[in-house]
């Protein structure tokens, strides 16, 4: 849905995820645009639900945000935000 809203053109980039057979073209376009990266184990997990942290990172990437290391969000549940997403949450706030 996000990629449809952005209306990005092109075929995208070649996928090297371990679960590539289950992935649609929009994922390839999002990868090429720098919106997504996938997981450290080499998978993308196209059937998994997107977490709040993942969505915050995707939106921040769309807006061209730089990742701020050791960011503080001041949210009540700041301790529950994954370290890799804190900079995006701080930016979005």
C-alpha cells in the first residue's frame, strides 16, 4: 500500500532475500528507493505483520531522515523501542 501511495516507477532492484519467491514487485522498488532493507538473516518476511518500529523507519526513510544513534524519544515506552528504530521515532516525533 505504501508503494502504491508513493507511485514510484521502475522495476526496482534485484532481490537477494532468502524468501524472494514470495515477494512482489513493490518490495523491489522499496529496496531500490532505500525505504526497506530486510532482516539480518537475509530474509524479508513478506507475510509478517509490520511493526510500529518498522513502519516508523520506513516513513523516516521516505522523508530522507538520517539515522541518529542513541536517540531519546521521551515516549513512556522508550525502553521498548528497538535501538535500530529509536532515531526514526525521535525524528517522527
